[in-house]
C-alpha cells in the first residue's frame, strides 16, 4: 500500500481518536426563554396547584366519580401506560448490556474416519464431550459508551413517564370540562323550557286580546315569532346536550356507565386560589416540560455514547468447563479458555463521525422543543391569569344586569296591567331578561372552565399519579 495512503489513514484515525477523547460537557439546563415574572398574577393566589390532589380541587362527588371511571377505563391513558412499560423494558435491555452474559454450554462430538484416511488398517472412531460456563462478548466499558447509552435509555423512560402524567392530567381536566358542558346545557334546557311555556302563555293572552280587539296583529305575530324561536333554541340545546353526553362517555371509556348530573354550575366550588410563584418555579413542574427536559438530557447522553464509539472496544470471552473423550469420565477433567479482543474503528466511510453529527443535531432539536414547551406553558398560564380577574368583573357586571332586567320586566308588567302600555313592551322585557340570564350562565361556565385550565396549566395534581 502507498505510504501516503497509510499516512492519511493514520492521521484520520488519530484525529478521530482525539475528537472522541474530548470531554463531553456536563448537561446544563437552558435558560428559560420567558420573562422572570407573570404580568398579572393577582394577589389572591395561595396554594400550589402541582401539590393539590385533584380530589381536593374537584370536590363535587359526582364529578369525582366520573374522573375515577375515566382514569380506570380511558383508552388514551392505557396507551400511555403501555408506552411507559415499553420504555421501561428498553431501559432494562440497555442496562443488561453493561453486564456479562453467562451461558451453560454442553456439546458432544462423535467422529468416524474411514480406513483410507485414518492412516491405519482399520477405521478410526473418536468422541469428545464438553460442558462449560461461557461469558459471551462482555465489553469492558472503559470510555463510558455503554453507561451513556444506559443513561439515555433511562432518561427516555423518565420522559415517557412524564408524558403519561401529562395524559393523566389532561384526562382529568377534559372530564371536568365535559361535565361542566353538560351542566350548562342542562340548565339552558331547563331555562328554555320555562321560556317556551312563558311564550305559549303570552301568545294565548295576545290571541285572546286580539279576538277582543285589545291587541293588534303586529303584537300577535311578534309573540308567535318569539315562541317559534324559543322552540328552535330548545331543540338546538337538546341536540348539543346529546353531543356533550357522548363526548363525556367517550372520555369515560365506558358507554354503559349510568351518567348522572350533580350540583349546578354555581355550586361547583372551583374558585380555589392557586399559586403561580415565579415562572421558573412553576413551569418546570409541568409534566410536558419535564418530559421535554428528560428527552433533552437523553440526547445529551447519546452524544457522549456516539463520541465513545471512536475509541477502542475491549471484548472478553471466557470459558470454564469440563472436557473428556468419554461421557463417563466427563467430570474428571477440567478445561478453560480466555480470549480478549480489542477493536478500534479505522475506516468506516464516515459512519461513526456521522453518528456524532446525528446525535448533536437531535440535541439541537431537543433544545428547541424544550424551549418551545416552556414558551407554550408560559403563554397558557399568562393568558389564564389575565382572564381570571377579568372574568370575575364581567360576571359581577352581568349579575347586576340580570337584576336590572328583572326589575324592568316587573315595571313593564305593571304598566301593562295599568293600561299604560301594550303587551309588546312586556315581551321585549322578557326577551332581554332571558338573554341576560343566558349570558350570565355562559360566563359562569367560562369562569369555571378557566379555573380548570389554570389548574392543568400549573401542573396540578402531578404528584398524585398512581
């Protein structure tokens, strides 16, 4: 071989060896790409959501029962649990690579050689029996390659476990939101049924007045139109209630479950104060952020393993056992063999170097995914904190508006009974009151939904995962 080619090969091998020997830096968590404080945290936030069990937050008994059923039967949660078991098994396989493998070997060999080949005047028969314990291809992990791979598998397993916690928390919040949706439509249907009855009674009164000449056709058609609108709205609410019930049954994973509704929306008690502290103390407790960090740590460990692939590998194969020419005398003689082997990549077409590049590229992706998870979490919490105070003010204003509309209806009815105005004014006051009541109900449901989402966004209840 040409000396120049040999020199290039040796130089390349030396360079790769030096690159591999360069120490891998210790993992350092990236700085949070978000502000250090919340814009509008409010002053009433006290208890830490991440340490608040879901039973302490969702106190309504029927809702607790629904959450229990969902945690026991939901298929998404089962899939997540299965993936955790898969990751745990992969970690066990990686850890087993760091230990020697012991096998019991037993063999027998009977050979008959013909007269022409035996060198004697008769055929030659020989036999050999072996029994031993063998250590097969045990690699001495001088450079930490196997340890890094094991660490990467362990961190991947932890990331999968955090992902399961994220599914767990999302399932709890989804069940709560679906339950609140059902309660809302239940109350809307009850109110709309009362509205239909009221519209029917109003239409009857106007029809009687119309026949007696006390009401005109405009008032009659107006009352009839309001009745038809109320009946159409009731049918729409009934359909949406069925859809919401089907959605909740899907989350429960048990279509045969006897679904019953409990307390009203205003009796759910989901207004507990939740602490946000500082973003660095809150966001790093969220399971999705913790999963992203574990994946980032795993990519960092893979880089160390990829670099160690440049370095020599020392393999040991040892056999200790018994050997004999006869089965009866097998246990009377001992035999052993020891075969160390050292290998080092010299030229592999750039495969080993590409492995390092691949590991580093995957770490770049993992860093970006981790930072994105932090930013998404910060935005979610910031938005919900901003909505917290605003929704409370809106709800108070709407409640005052409902009281004003109710008083307006009383005045309109009094004016009608006194003959000072027509019944059309009463119908208008009824319509405004119904609209205000529905807005109040919708806003209360939005406020409860915001509280549930804030509990989830703050990583609520993750310490209680079974």
